[in-house]
C-alpha cells in the first residue's frame, strides 16, 4: 500500500499465510491482492484482541462461512473475487482478490517509457509533483505508438507516490501502474484546469485524467491506484472526475483502483468501444454526488467484474443536454446511450445500486445489468427518467441478488424504482421494453416498489417480470403486490412469469 494511505487500526490480514496490508479508510477498510488460482485461506484478525463472535461474508449467495477462533475469522475463497466482510459490528472490510496479472510489461526497453528514468525522472517518493514528467512520458509513448508498424507506446509507472495535476492521454498509448503505484490529486486548485461547474455541488470540477479529444487505442492497466484525494481537494475549493475517457474510441481499463472521487468518478463520455474490467472504485460515504461509474452518451461499453462503493449511485447510464452546466466543454454533439453491459459487479451505496438515468435527454437503447449483487443501497435497481424527453428502451436487469437496503433516498427504500419525471419542465419521455428476470430479493425495503410513468404519452410499457423471488418466499412472485410493487401509475400491465 502507498505511504499516502493509512494502515487499518481495526484489522490485519493473511492470505495463505502471507501478510496483506489493510488500508484504513473512511467508513470501511480494504485490502487488495492477486491470486493465480484458488483456493486460498483468508485469516482476518481483529487488532483489538477481542473475541470474534459473529461474521458475515458477502455476497451471501457465495455461501462462505467463517470459522471464528479467538480474535480471528478464517475462511477459504474458491477463486479471485470481491467480498465484503462484517465482524462483530465493526467497520466492514472489503477484500479485493484480483486475478493474477498476465500482461505485465517490461519496465524498460524499446517502446517503454518509464516515468522514473531519464529524461522524465519522476520522484516516486511523493516529495515533488510529477505532472511534467508523467505528461512527457505520455506524449512520447503516443508518438512512438503512432508510427506505422509500432504497437502502443507504454508508459510504465513503478511503485511509488506521484502527485500530479491534469494528465491527457493521447492515441496509441498504454499506461501501466505497478502494484503500489499511486497517482494522486494535489489539494491545490491552482494546479488544475477547470472543466466544468456542478451547480448541485456549487463546485468547480476538473477532469483530472482524460483522453485527448478524437483519440483512439488507449489502455490503462495494472494493479495501481488513481487517487482523487477528494476530501482534501474539496477543502481546497474544487472537485474532480477522476478518469474521463472522453471523445475516444477503443479504450480499455483493466485492474486499476479508483479512489476518493469528489464528483462522478469514472465517466466515459461521448465515446465508443470501451471496456472496464477488474475495476475497483473505493469512494467515501461522507461525500455526496460521487457516483462510482457513469456511462454517459457512449456506445458499446462493457463493465465487467468490478466493485463500486460510493455514497451516490454505484453504476448508471446518463444522457444530458448540450452546453449546460457539466456539459459545457463536452466536444461535438449529444449522443445516445446504446449497447452498454454491466456484468458480475458488486454495488454498495446510499443511493441506487444499478440505474438508468437520471438524465435521459438522449435515448438509452439496450442497457443490461446482469449477474450482479447489491450489497447495500437505498434502491436496488432502478430507472430514474428524471430529466429529458428521450426514450429508455430495451433495458434488462437479469440475475441480480439484492442483499440489504438500509438507507433511504428521498424517503424511498425499495428493491425496485422505475419512475419518469419532468424536472426540466420541457417534456418527459417514455420507458419501454424492460425485462426484470431472476432477481433474488433478500431485502424488499420499507417503502413500496415503484412503476410510475409521467403521463399517458410518457409511460412505462412492455415490461416483463420473470422469476422474482421475494424474501422468505418458497416460490416466485405471481403478482405485483407479491413483489411489493404497489406504487403503479401510467404503466401498462406488465407480463409476469413465475416459473415453477
């Protein structure tokens, strides 16, 4: 772990007998390691020495049980995965077990631009800002990768702490962060370009690390961290979107950790052919509007095998008006959302776990959330067509497990909320062709589920509920009432399939 991050005072950890550092964080702790294959024996130790008497390991559908002995909880994981462990009412421990790296590049050689080597000579101790060094390496890598016959140029970032200002990644560039490598925002507004103002936060925002407009063929990978240093930044008068793949094509991220954004954290915007794999977003619970991941006006997006922790929504899609507020400096014309897939994810939030919206100014077409878990939220799955006259169509929620709902959002706490509003007072659009299938509702929430259109022309139609299991039920629900969905307005009668 980085010298910039605190060591947990609550837990220590060993995996197969090897000590793994535990980060002490805001609201929870987390530990990260990689494994080539399972099984692996995990021993979590309470550092206060008190007897361990109760443990819960999530996702609970995995069936992991801990053996409690003295001040330890021991269990065996079958493979690399993301887990959340609660012991005796203490702060939760997030366990991030990644697959072993198979594509780690050489640290030097032809086409490799190591930021700590001349002519870049970045300081890995964190004692000085490394913006110029890292940006020069990025530019050199792009120039190399743009030569006919060359593969991408690779920027190699060794283990260490690198405070940096804004960075721009150009075409044909790979950025590799070693385990323990941390790029970190500096709490000095003067060092950053102001790219937007978010009225709801009354805060200037910077796109901290972004792609060049019109770029293509970019990869970011490794087991390092992009640290927004969000609390310190906001005290210095600004916030940031941590990673902004904007107006780019063929962008891939694999394995990185995104930490402490001070606004929406990862926001692919007006881009296409994007993949985000093994991505961990660890945001704070004492900072609002810090969505983990928002796909914005982009097409052919895959988000697979990840964990998103934030006070605000974990995973969502959005489309927004042109040249208004946060969109002021977005290039080109507004685009629709299409062919976006969220797969094998774990969400922990005070708001929506998985959501389409709030902005549906442009159409959303073929958005799928599948094979995923809501660890905790206010609303498990949702469509919030709050603003805009676009159509949300062909939306799928499939094989979703909803474990807990312990928070409230605008007095709402429910496993499902689909609603259409007209926040801009310039028209609302419909939602059509929604399929909700094989959802295991372990917690239904304290308020009714919602299917609420706005009007006859802005309604919810062509919805199918297939194999929904409610808490304590031995069979699938056969009616909306059995699903606790009783707030129903401007909605055509859904089809309900209750498999035997």
